C-alpha cells in the first residue's frame, strides 16, 4: 500500500487556509479588521506561511467574506422587471447578513462609536448600495437622479443589519419573520416608486 502524499499535502493546505479564514472571521466578530499577520498569529501559523495563502489584507478579508468582493448579486441573465431584480438582490443580501450576523452586529456596534475607524469596519463599506443600484438600473432613465438615490437608500435602510437588529431585538420577530418583512418592504418601496412615475 502506498501513501498518496499529494493528497495529504492538499488536505494540509486546505486546513491551513481554512484556519486562517476562521481566525480572520473570529477577529472580525471581536471588532478587528485583521491583517494577514493578525490571522496568522491567531491561527498559530507562521507569518511567512500565511502570506503564501493571502498576499494582503484585502485577499484575506475577501476570502473570509467572499460576498464583499462580488460585483453583482444578479444572475447572468437577470429579469428586466425592477421589482423582480430587487427581490433577487435583497434575498441575497439577507442571506449574507444571516450567514455573517455575528460579524455584522460587531461592525454595526463599532460604526456607532463616537468616531469610528472606518478602515476597521470590513463589512460596512457600502457595498449593498452598489448592488441595489444595479437592481434598479431599469428605472434609472425614468427617474430623477434624486428620486433614484432616495429609492436606493430607502431599500438599503429597510434591508440591512440595522433593520434586522430592530425587527428581531426590538420588535420581537423571528429571523424568518424579519426576513419576510424586509423583503416585503423592499418590494413595496419599488412598487410605490414606480406608481409615482
């Protein structure tokens, strides 16, 4: 019987990479915006080894939260209906929020500090705005710039971690009920905006 050394190395590489990612996620949940060195130290992995997996902090944070580097939440051939497009994007945003809720709550708490260090807020970089703008692209030519911006911000305010925290912690809804409410709110906002055209 011969050992498959390549398979063993591949498994070890995967374990090392997974350990660095897990350490980065844990550090984010504790309020840090970890560097490669921070994740290496927390994972008990040498700095040199860590840099073989992630060349910089952006690569590490992108691996820890791959949704943050996605350009679009729409499928390759999205529908033309803005209500359907927003539903697709909001579903995905909410899926990500629930999957990373601990880290999202930490980033929200840090953003509420008197003078937050924006560089530390890895998950609070305004990416959802871009995704919602893309979903509303079919309406851009039919709305004023101000009205379009207002709609984007209204949808974002109704579907982010802030809304989830309020609906769950204050209103007492289950997470499923909160998600249904946020999806309903997003759709209602789009339909109301279309009715005003």
